């Protein structure tokens, strides 16, 4: 691992927000410190080359996994990535399955999201003065389709290329955590027709959209949620075990997705702020 050098070393075009399993084996990784008007991101960022693209990794929970989902500085993570030049972001995450057919080891590429979080800043453009003295305007961004269609297509193609028949679409319900759902909550989520439940998918997706970044979620089911299983309910040990068993496979898929992401974006993610003045310059 080498220390960050000049500007060229601080440049990337694809961001991955996930665990250490995704970069720990890369040969030549550059570690850099990034600060933002929202404070520091979850940890130092790691930059490496995959499939001819420069990729920046953010360890979402910090490298010691010291940040629970509700304390992650999502704004700093996204801002830091954009400040390096990143325009496409992949967000792998662990989720619980809300249907019995989405058992452990299922990979789902959601196309919808329901926000059930409670106390997380979820906008850069909230009218509040920032630490650097600048003040954003209030902006309302379209979020009808929260995920990048090109990124989703690339993720599904990459999974299938690795013989992983990923579920195309579905709704990710994002809860505040860090506790898991009660059985009643879980049954309610399932009864709404939602597919999986996680703790980090929001506000990551909307903050990416506000910065005109493409964002794609890859949700790995590590357990059946409390309402969908008949045992003792979800345990952290169970989640970690299934994640460990699938992380290598998910890494292969992610790296393949990187190579499949279009170099020239033709989706609408890059014009999310069109016609609105955010009042602050994006990095
Ligand atoms: Zn896009």
C-alpha cells in the first residue's frame, strides 16, 4: 500500500462503498485521506485499478467496522467520491430477505426503495450553512426511480456471467437500525410487497442522485428476516457467516460490473439538478 501522491493519484471514476472484502487483495492500492464540508468520510479511501478503470473504495462502516448504519456520514462518503472525479457508484450491501424464496445467498438488484430511517441527514441542499461558510439552496430532486438503469443492467449481466442468477428488481426497505426488525415489523414490510430489508441503502442512493452520480445497489441476502423465517430471528453471527461465504463471489461480480459500466453516461443521473440552482458548487 502506498501513500497518496499528487493530483493524479487522487483521481477515480468509479466508487464502491462496501466492506474490506472488496479491496483487500488488490495488488497496488493507494490510500488517501479526503476531507469534505460535511466532515471526514467513514475512513481513508483506497484507490486501485480494475478492468482499466480507476476505482475508489470507501469502507462504509470504517475499516474496524466501528460505525453502525445510523452513524455513517453518508454525505461525506458521497461528497468525497465525487471530489475525486467519481461519477458512477456501486453500493453492495447485506440485507434480510422478506420472502421465503429470497434465502441466504440470493443477490438482488433492487429497482425501488422505501425509506424507513428516522434521523439521518438526507440532503446536501437543505438550506443550512456549511462549515466552510457557504449555504446551499433548497433543491427538490426527482427520485421516482432511485437507481441507475445502466448500472442495474451492468450488475445483472455481471452476476449472470458469474452463474449467479440475480433477482432483477424489487423493493429495498431501509430501516434505521442498528437493531433488526421485530416479527411484526418484518411481517408488515413483507405484506407491503417489499423484497428485502437493509440499513444502509438510504440515504446513500438519494445523496448520490443529488450529486448527479449514477448509483447501483447490489443487495446480498444474508438471512431471512424475522417475519419470513420460523426460528429465533436474525443474529449478527448468522449474517456475518453468510456474508463471508459469499463475499468472494460478490467481489468477482463487482469487478465485472466495473468493466461493464459505460464510460460515457447516457442515463439521466448526470442531469438530476437540471434547471435548479443548488447554490453551492459540486466538487
Ligand atoms: Zn446513471
